[in-house]
C-alpha cells in the first residue's frame, strides 16, 4: 500500500512541469497577442537621448553593429563608447565609424578611471557621468538594431510610472550547430521563463541588449557605482528600478545579436556561469527549477513505467515543448526555419538539466579567462593579479 501511494505521488510530481508548460503557453499568448498595442509606431515622444556602449575588444561584425545606431530615425541623440585604452581592438572600427557618419555626435572615452571587479560596470559609471542627456539607452556591443529602435524603446518613458524599458533579442543568423542550439534554448527555455515571470510578478529585471532609463532613476539606487562589484549587473538594474516603485516594461520588440559561440564547450561554460550567478541571486527560485524541467521527470516515468503510462508522459512532454517553442519563436518572434531545429529542444533540456545540477555547491565562475568567487552577492577574484582588476 505504501509503495503504491509512493508511486502515485511520484506520478503526480512528474506532472508538475506540465502545469508550468501550460502557464508558459498562456503567458506567451497574452504577451504577444497584446503586442500591437504595446509597441509604439512612429512615436512623437523623442526626448534627447544618450546611447551608452561599454566596449572591450572586437565582436564579430562590430562595424555593422555600431553603424546601425548611426542610422536611427531619431532627432536628437549622441553615441558614447568607452574602451579600456587606445590599444583596444575596437578603436580603429570606432574611428572609421566617426569618419563615415560625421553628422552623428559620437564620442569615444578611454578607460573608466575606476578600480572595480566588473570593468564593464566601471565603464558605465563614467559613461553615465559623461552623458549630456537625461534619457539613457544602454546596450551591449554585439547588438544590431533597426532605424526605428530609439523611437520604439524610449516611447514607454512617456508614462511617468515607467522607470525602465527592456526588450527581447534574436540572433542575426545562426550558422553552426552551437548557434542553433543557443537560439533553440532561448525560444524554448529562457524566454518562456521571462514571460511567466512577467505574468506572475511583473518585470523586475532588464536584459543587457537593451536597458532604457534615466539618470534620475539610476541615481535612485546609487547608480552603477552601487553594483560595480556585483555579478549580473543587467538584471540588477531592473530590480533596483522596480524597488523604487517604478514599472519596468518588457517590449514585444526584438533587437538582433551577432552570435559568437565557436563551440558547444563555450556555450556550456557561459550557461554554467550564468546559472551559478542565478543560484546565488535567487536560491529558492533556482531550486524550484526542478519542477519546470520535464525531460528528466518524463524519462524517470518511462524507465519506471515502461508501458502506456511512460509513453504518454514522454508524448505530452514533446507536444508541450514543441508548442512552447513554436509560440515564442515562430508566432511571437517571427523566426523562420525553426521547425527543422525542433529536435534540439531535447538536447537543450538535457544540457540545461546537467548544468542546473552542477551549479549546486558551486561558488566560483570563470569570466573572460579569470576565476572569481561569489561571496554574499559580490564578485571576488579567486587570486589577485593586475590583469584581474581590468577584467570585464
């Protein structure tokens, strides 16, 4: 009797990912079905903008990325880049940019002037200080945008209740197995989690490819100086803006990022680093991910019930995962050719489960070839060296 009750309990627990999947479908449908009313078209709200870009090294197709910001249909904005020094590989590209777009106000700053663990954030401290305008648009160096970008992402700030804006992102073009696997993971796993969080609790984070806010809202939590030695600065900015009682708006509008994963190992390493940071920032939420991962539960049922029950669990898992990926990737983000890569969903889920297991008890990350420990929410170099004080 006890054994039968335990078996029933196991089968019930194995259905919890299906409940999460239903929530994903509902949240994604709500988000994208209302998109027409939430994406401004030719907005006439165009306050002067300072577009801030911390840069280190040269990303693939860097010139095209940077040039896309020079082609904005926006009346008054400046572009400010910050690199480590004159020897940075991005400097010749930035000089060419200024030559090719003399009509744009482009400035290049050299060095942050600060000694911080997170050099990217140290650069942002200086960028914010040097910016001439109140409205700030911050984005990573691997992002490419359309001419309507600034009008679109700035428009929600018309509402004084909105303190921050962020948006989704898609790959410019996936060419390798690793890049297709990364994109599949975004559509089937990362964005579903983001949209469920929005549905249940609102957006209390921002995504690195686009952060829009004001100098005043940054000053409200102490500015980038307050987080320059912490991991996940992109997420923290949105959280700290939301804690001021302001809304953070997630737009159903996607920018493009140029993929730079050269191997499955590089993707695995980056994902492991990110998940380790998330475990430290949201420990109970991280544990709760156990009930969102359908693959291990369904395989366990299939192994213990090699019958119609096990087959049914696996079939329902596959149907849900394909439906989720289609809803987000094809219907929501209009990605073509995604059907042929649907088999990678199971590969991603298996990889994500292994990474999730590896994060427990892990207090260190490797970031740009430097090892760090995470202690009480802070980044601490595993060993002091001159190079580490400049790592990003």
